[in-house]
C-alpha cells in the first residue's frame, strides 16, 4: 500500500539537519506498523511526509502506486483518504464533538448533513463518547478529546490511519482509553502507521516494529524479535534503557 524509496529530508537553509536518510520501506494493506526510537530520530517527520505535511528533498513515496509528492497532485483528495491523529488533538474549539466529526465529510466528500451526522454518532459511540456528542472540546478531558479526534479521522472512511504520538500529551490515566480504541481499529484490519513511545502497546498490537535513529531505519522486526533479540546495537541500547526505567 505504501512504499518509501530512498527518501531524504533536510531541514535548514543550508540543509544542516538531515532528518530522513535514504529511507526505503513498505507497508502492506491491513498492516499495523509501529515506528519507535529516541526523540529527534525522524519518526514524526516520516509519517508527516505521507500526507504532505512535510515535503521531501529526494526519493519517492507511493500510496497505492501513485507518487504522492508529484507536482499537480490533488492534495485534498490525497488527505481525504488518510486519517491523521496528532499529539495535540487539533479539534476545532468552537465546534461540538459531533460537528467536529461531520465538517469534513459534508464539505469534502459532499455527504448530506443527515448522512454525516448518522456516521459521526456511530463513530462517537464506537469510541465511547456518544453521550458527549454536544460537548465542546474544552468540556472534555484530554483522553476524550483524543478519542473524538480519532472518530473525526474515521468519519472520512480512510483506508489508512496515521498516528503521531497520540498519547504523549495525555495524563497517564487517560492513555489506556485511547490505546483501547486503537487496538479495536487494529483488530478490524485498519492499515495503521503509528509513532508511539508506548512499547507495551507496540508489543501487543503491531505486526512490525521499525526502529529509527538519526533519520535512518536501523531495525525492522516483529515485536517478539524486536523486544527479545534486537539485532542493531543502537536498538539493543534502546531496549536496555526502557527496561532500566
């Protein structure tokens, strides 16, 4: 479904920070891939290139065979097929949970308001928040806001979901409720690319783990192999540090 071919990304006017270094990777339809690694390793940059939130400076990224960084690509069409859940929820503060979930289907997919409302209510129910449909984001906890953000992304019926550290802004007691929703999506066969520090979640849910450091994918393995017998020295150090904490 997704192919990265020698993808490179620099930051800075003089290209002084090499954020992605010759990344080549594939993600199959229905696969759950967790991307982990230390801060600044390029994880978030990698998934943000998939919906053109970040341009690339070299290489090629294809989604279902189409080069998504080519000139002339319809960005709205691309992004309407990719659900993205951010660290900071990014809900519209002046709209209710329900209206946050109906806005894009009505304006981008031309759904009727009745169709969009019906689907949004079903999705809010799926994430356990049907009773909060009329609440504004400020009236919701962080965990509830993130679950609304997931429902909003699903409202566009995307074949692909991207998660950029979706629990890092949450209090510890709220993390579990968001991870439960994500586990349900994984069980339903959603293709997911997830940047997270939740290693227990990665071990339980991922089909594959990608370990990144300094812009490179240093290890790709099943969760069992990654957490018990990592091959790359940097990955072994990463696992040892997690265990020491």
